[in-house]
C-alpha cells in the first residue's frame, strides 16, 4: 500500500467518524428538546390542575358566603362565585388541552364533567338568589344536594401527586 492510499483511507474514515458524531449529536439535541417541551407541558398541566383545586375551594367558600351575606355584599359574593367558577372551568380545560395520554384524558374528562355539573348547580343557585333574594341568613346546610354531591365526587376523584418513577405524558 502506498502512502497516498493510506491517507485516502484515513480521510474517508475520519469523515465517516465526523458524520457519525454529527448524526448522534443531532439526535441527542432533538431528544433533549422534545423532553424539555414535555417537562414544560407537564409543569403547566400540574399548575393548572392545582389552581383548579384552589378555585374549587374558592367557589365552595363563595357559595357559603352568598348564604350569609346581605345586600351589596351578597351581590359581590355572587360576582366572585361567577368569576371563580369561570376560572375553575378554564383551568380544567387548559389541563385537558395539555394531556396527550388517553388514560389521563379520559380521567380528566370525567372530572371535567363533574366540574361542569358543580358549576351549573352553583350558577343556578346564584340565579335563584339574585332573582329572589331572601332576608336574613340561611344555614349552610340548605345548600343544594347537587352542589354537595358534585363537589364531594370531584374531590374524591382527585389523585394524590405522582411519586418518583411514575410518568405522565403530555402534549408539547
């Protein structure tokens, strides 16, 4: 073998090595980019779901306050109930939009249905109170059984946070 052929062979081997390293690097970067997008979407989904729980608590508090408030304070509490109900629905919808796993989507669809029932019952209660305001205070026990049942079922369907090692798939 001549020196010229040895140099040509080394050049071709070196170019093949550089090409292999480049392809591997590109694959690594694209994988990291995809994983980063999934982590960001998971964080957003978790944040929205936690906020939905907070707004659920706020709507429950608003409903109780509507029964104990009078006059303008009651009107303010009805406005707060409408706002918190809208935010509750919005957070559940945003969470549902971020999920790509079919099992989690189905589970959240059931939760979304419960939220819709809960919010609808709260809105009908608010309309009834706005149309026919009562005098004095009503006990908190007089809450509609539909609101209580929907709230209890919603709370019962929430799962504890995932532990290390469990995975969640979300859309990027």
